[in-house]
C-alpha cells in the first residue's frame, strides 16, 4: 500500500507542516523548507530542526520530501544565475540534512539557448560539484523530477533524465520522482493501459525501476503532449481516474510515497487521499466532488 500525502504548507516554519499533514490524512508529506519565490533564506535553527523531528514523530508522518525552489536553474548558461542556483541547491540540501528530510526533489533546469546536451552537461557538472562538497550529507536523497517540457526545460523525456544520471560521479545519491501531469504533458499517454505500460517500460529501459523513489500525483488540464504544466484535480483532467487507480495498485508504484499537488487545497486533498486509499484496497468509489481552488504548485 502506498504512503499517500500532499504538499502541505510550512508557513510558520517546517515544524508546522506534519500537523497540517495529519489533519488531512497524510501518511507522507511534501514541503518547501523555505519561501520558494525568494532567494533570501533564513537558516534553520537547532530548535526548529528538533521541533520538526518531534512533530513528524508525534503526527505519524512517514516519508518527507522537500521540493526545492522554482527559482533554481542548474542549467543556466548565465554565470551569475548559475552560481546563485548551485548555492541555493546546496543550501536546500543543508536544510534537509538539518531537518532529517530524506528526499530533496528538484527540477533539472532549463538550458535557455544553450541546447539540450549542453544543459545536461551543466546540470550533471553542478550536481557533481555539490556531491563532492557534501560527502557527509548522504542521508538526503537528491531527487530529479521529470518536467512537462515547457520552454527549454530539460527532463521531460526520460532519456534526458537518464543522460544526467549517466554523467554523475555519485549516482547512488540520486533518485527520480515522476509527476503524472508532467509525464502526460511530455507525451507519455498514461491515461491508457498501453500508455501506462509504455511509460514504465521506458523508465525501466533508460533508468531502471529502482531509481524511482516517489510520485507526484496530479491530473493535467492540457492534453497529452501539450508540454504545458497545469495541474488538475485527480480524475477531473485529461488523464482521468484510471491512471491514478493504477498508480496505487501497480506493483511497480504501489509501495512508493505519492504526493498530491493538485489545485484541491487541504480540504480537497483529504478527499483525494481518501479516494486513492480506497482505490489502493481494490475499491472503485466515485470521484469526490471537490472544488478547484486554483492553486498551482
Ligand atoms: Zn515539481
Ligand atoms: Zn507541475
């Protein structure tokens, strides 16, 4: 059975997040350990780190994933922006290490005009430097997330993620998280049984299933292959409910932590988690009636 959860708010400090997760029935949670729209970050205090570990224990939260700032672009050809991004990811890793968060999820980056191969090389080189500088932080798994393929972003096609992994000096420190909405936008037709199969076959072929550490469960507003990143409520977008029933029952994915980033908001996530949990037990209940809160994570 999967651990099911959602991206919960860390307003007031990360130590506030586990309770918010428990309130809506999360087994696992995703958080931002910082304001993801600002470069300025205040450091984690020892008190905050202790409080976070205690809260996680107290509220029975399993896996915790941190989502890195959207400002980070590890493939930036601009020296200044690249340095800022590399430093910011290093700071994110330090925060996860302090808080005892085991997964740091990030988007590979956007090559701008430099080309996909140059982008892949820059991303891998940046990650290699990060790993060389942090040999003591192997408790945090660095997690590459697939993207929708908007603009010049790298990592929509699984072969691009595999190419990054192939250039890493410490590949054992890395995992991959698949966002269902992004995969669908990238052209993986996971709404059909055949497309779902083909997607995981591609994953297995290029990276091996043991790379997969979790899923972001999101339906998609735009259609398959749109390369646009717009999340929809589970079962209410162009993907539809069956793919999510497969996510929680397929032996390749059913034991992984799965995080909602849909526009449902906390009350709606509670309903979506309940629906997914029922599906994981083999039931097929009707989709919950919830309102789209217009949140875009
Ligand atoms: Zn993401
Ligand atoms: Zn997205």
